[in-house]
C-alpha cells in the first residue's frame, strides 16, 4: 500500500511543471531585457488591465496585477503550507524550526556583510540591504524542477528559510530605507491582521474570506 501524500508532496508535484515554465520565462525575460526589444519589453509591463463592474472600475498595470494580486495569492498558499508544517509536520517542534530560522538569519547577515566590505564607501554603501532578500518564488520554482528527487524535508526547509528571510528583509526595508512610516496604512494592516486571526480562531476554513481580507 502506498503511503498517503502530504499536502506538501501534492503541492510540489503540481509545481514541477510550474518550475519548468518559470525557468523558461526567466531566461526569456533576461534575453528580452538585454536585447533591442528591451524598451518594448518594459512597455509590456505597463499595459493597463481594468476590471469593470456596472459603473465601477478598477485598473492596474500588468506589473501591478502580478505583484499586488497574484503574488498575494502565492504567499497565502505558501503560508498555509508552512502553517501545516508548524502544526503537524516537519517544523512542529521548536528544535526543527530553529534550523531554518538560524539559516535565514545567516542568509541575511552574511550577504549584507560581504556587500558592505566591498561597497562600504561611495554611493553604493546604502545598498547593503539588497542582497539580504531571497526570491522565494524563484527558489521554490527551481526546487520544483527536482521535486521528485528532493526529500520533503528539504522542500519544507527551503520554504521556511525563504519566508523568514523575506520577513527579515521587509523589516530592514521598513527600518532603514523608508523616508516616513504611513501610520494610517500600518494601522489598517494591523486591524486586517487581527480580523484574519479572528477568522482562524473561529474556525473559518473557506479560502475566500482570507483572500478578500488579506
């Protein structure tokens, strides 16, 4: 009898195809961005896409739809997977969760230190925070290419590491690269976060309330 698949195993089996597509599009983007078609490629991302409902409309550029809408759904799914692993999976104990957290901290400090050593003077000195972040989507997409061969623990480890790394990078950006803090927006986000926590405490299991609020 075959062992039942975990959510992570099913998730990465689907993502094997997605990883291949991600790699192909990444190569295509690099070629286009460094070719005579670079200007056209940049203009492509600025194409406006509008949703109209009766007399109301909502418009964003293609770039904004991907960054502000699709990536939000992506992080929601990844967050749900990590939550499962924290509750009943590979990260259920503090001892298991400590390793990816420690590696994420090291993954932020070491690249920033190397950058600072070589760029501590001049205009580029303030860019030390740039190498701290991990592109979680690209990291998971790349890992998905070897998903059938990679142990589930490695996938969970990379996912947890990338999320902690991204959270740390966001904190660094907020503290060291923001000219001013938008307290109104921050307060609104805190209220929405409390609503999401309330949904979870009440046992809301449907995805749409979390998508609408988050």
